[in-house]
C-alpha cells in the first residue's frame, strides 16, 4: 500500500473516530438518564431486562466475518469498518491463525488476502470450505497475475486491492444475504 493510500485510510479512520466520539458522548448521556430512571422507578427494571434479552438475541443473529491479511493495518482497518457497519469481526494475520480461529468460531464470511506468508489464499479458502461448506469467501489480491490462477472454486468473489471502504461494505452486505 502506497503512502498516499495509507494517508487516505488514516484520514478516513480519523473521520470514523470523530464520529464514534460524538456517538459515545450521546450514548453516555442516554445511559446516565436510563440509570437515573431505573433508580427512581423500579418498575423500569423489568422492561430493561427484556430489552437486554432482545439485544442478546439480535447479536447472535449478526453476520460474523473473518478478515485474513498479513498487513495488520489493513486487517484492523477492515475490522473497524465492518464492525461499524454491524458485523462481528475477527482478524488473522496468517493462514494458520485463521485456521485456529475457525476451530473456535463459526464464520459466515471470510475475506482473504491471496498472498499470505504461510498458506496461499486459494489453499486457505479450500481448507475453510472443507471445515464449513457454507462459508462465503472473498479473495483480495493486488497482483493481476493472481486473477489468472484463481477459479470460482477458490472464492465467491475476487477483488483487486486497493479496495475502497464502500466496495468492502457493498460486497460484505451482498454476501451476507446469501447466508
């Protein structure tokens, strides 16, 4: 990733963080008001418990995404963007780390870098699909020659790097509808 691209991503992250700060301030204010109401009106406790149960049920239906890229900055950026859009995200910086996470978590979607330090992305895709045939896979590559080697069996989608945040969210939402 070039310096200009990294600066663009950094600028985007600053904007996202500023927006998060505004949201957090608003949420803190709301939580303080709710806490005061619960203390003053005990009957609100039951309604609050019901709300918590609904939240837990909704979180269990959230699409889970595994992002695998040896570029930690890129993986962390993808994680922040996807979590902000409402997805549950785990990251891995190698194929072996991804396989370990697959043993611990169930993922609906994997976003894989084509060139990983230990396992080629196409091989990792096959391994992930062997563990869970329902997983959708997006392959990312910055190498045009890699496109010739990839097949429809390797992934559900193939995207060229650099990928814009909008494109990442668009493809993630598209594949989430297949789940």
